[in-house]
């Protein structure tokens, strides 16, 4: 199973790896701040380390980020100037399983049916999981939707994705998931609920993250591609 990464975060890290090689106290044009687009200080240590991704940003952005972090309203990574302007230097995605705040498969939600649990869901849904965090670890329950479509190979792929997801830094605890959601996930009308979307060779995947305490915190839906 390929390691899971959030696409905007991966793009920023790759762009920063290239920008960082341009630092020099004598540089006539130091790299631009990935967050706002203004020039960074030519001395690397005079800049601020972002709280949300391992890159340096200008001191003004560092102050703004600290204030926003204290208020619980960080600037989403997709709103950083480098992302919005298309300045990103994208890496090869072949080595990663990507998550994005943008749904790339809206068509599957046009063909709905009622699953065995009485919920309206896309006809191609194979299974979904529901997890809660007890303060120390995740507890997950599985809900198969259509047993006649289930195979051992598909079940293994589902398990591999879920294991890889919960091993990522962003999902190691409810607190880390909450922090990631505010900066990287798609917001909803409820300020405590967020979405992320992914895709593998076999599945479209919708991750519904709920950051409320003492609630079910994570739903992961797996939709079969060859049923679309």
C-alpha cells in the first residue's frame, strides 16, 4: 500500500524543497513566501516555521498563523498564494495515495439506492467504516453494503487503505485530525464536520471527519469503480 498524503501539503513540501536551495544571504531575489507571495528574508533562520506544514514562511505570515491558530481558524492550505497562483512544483504522485478536499467523482452520487441499513447511498458502495477515538486509540466497526460484491481481494485492499490512513500523522489522534481538517479538508455547513476524497485503482473513497468529542469521529466510504 502506498503511503497516504494530502495533496496540497505534499505539493507545498515539494515546492519548498526546491525553494530552500535558493537561500543565500547575498541572494538578490530570495524565494517567495508560499503563504502570501512576499519575499522571504534571505537568511533562512529569520523566517518563521509554519505550524501546519514543514516549510518556512515570512514573519508576517508567522504572526498571522499564530493568531489564527489560537482562534482555531487557520488559513486553509488551498488558500495559500503558491497553491492559488499555480506556482506549485508538483512531485510525481505515483508513489503516494492522495487525499484532496475536492471530490473528483460526483457522478456516483447520482445513482442512489437504499443500503441494507436503510441509508440512502450510491449503488456502487461496497462497505463503510465508522470509528471513534477513546483518547488513546481508534475503534472501528465495519458495515458491508452489498455482500454479493465482496471478494477477499477487495476486502484486503480496504483493510490496507484503512490501516495506512490511521498510521498517517494527520489521523494518529482526534486532536491531530481536528488540526488537519481545519487546514486541509473541505468544510461543511457544520463547523465540526469535514470531507476528504481519495481514489485507488479499485475504489473511490469519501472520508467524513467529525471533530466533536464523544461522538463517532470518522466515516470512510469505499465505492467500487467498476460498478460506476
